[in-house]
C-alpha cells in the first residue's frame, strides 16, 4: 500500500516549522515464489467394476493454477503429456476423464501444477485406480 506521514518539528526554544515535512513511500506485495499446494487428488487406490470404461480424475489447488499429469513419475511439469481442464473460473479445481479403460489393469498418474506466477511443483502426487477383472 501507499503510506504518507506529515511531520512537524519543534526545537528546545518552542519554535516549530510552519509547513509539514512529508514522508511518503509504497510497500509492494511480496512476490509469490511458492508453487501451488495440491489437495484432494482423486481417485487414490480405488477399484472400479470391470465394466467401467472411463473414470474422472481430479485435483484441487490452494490458488489459481494449471495442472498436468503423466504416466511417468518424475516428469517435469512442462514435459507432462496430459492437461487437466478447469472445473470453474477459480482455476483451483482441475479435472479430466480417462477413457478406454481395460478390465484387470492398474492405472497411475503423476500430477504437477504451476501457478499464475510460473511457480511449478518439483515433486509428484499420485492418482491411481484399478479396473476389476
């Protein structure tokens, strides 16, 4: 914010300055250097029936962000092969649908996000599920 102080001084003889001395300055918001926190990733180790052909996956973030996922752990955000869509205008709820699922198969995806300031996660969180046989 912007701050402004008006100062008058008085010496030992009681003399004061007639005009205010103005001290003015601005304090900027600190720059965001922290990647978004990921929350409530789903599903996690859930088992779906053998007839399941698609599953919705998702993750929340504590601030507006873009999220991606990949089948390979340790993939950098910019190299991840899949993108989440935003559930709403807050850009804090991220969803996608995995299709063409096969009975008996285990699926796992590794998620990273990047906020509007460009701060990306350097570690993965996992979304995982299995389709029953």
